[in-house]
């Protein structure tokens, strides 16, 4: 599942949390909703990787996005 693509990374799988400008522009309720959706997607992708032999890249991408959202929420609450 691709959430976005970076200009310098056509695959979009290696985005670092600090490189996701879209998250910085989102309002707080949208961040909460996206975090909730990402957590559910992480569980689904982990299950597919662990039990169905799917590639690990979806799990990695969910973790990267989840971390970026969490950092942004933390920054706003500090």
C-alpha cells in the first residue's frame, strides 16, 4: 500500500518521518484519524506478512508513517 511518493524516491517506501511534509500540513483531527487508520493497516499488513508470505515493505511503510504521525502529534503537544 503506497501512501505517497517522495520526489527523490519513486517507490515511496523509504520516506523518513521528517520528510513527510503532508503530515505537517494536516490539522490535528485529521492526524488522529490517519493514525487510527494506519494502526489498523499495520495490523493487517503484519498479519499478511506473518501468515501469508506477503512482502515486509507494507509493514515497514505503515511503521514509518505511524512514527511520523506520532512525532508530529508529539511536537504539537509539546
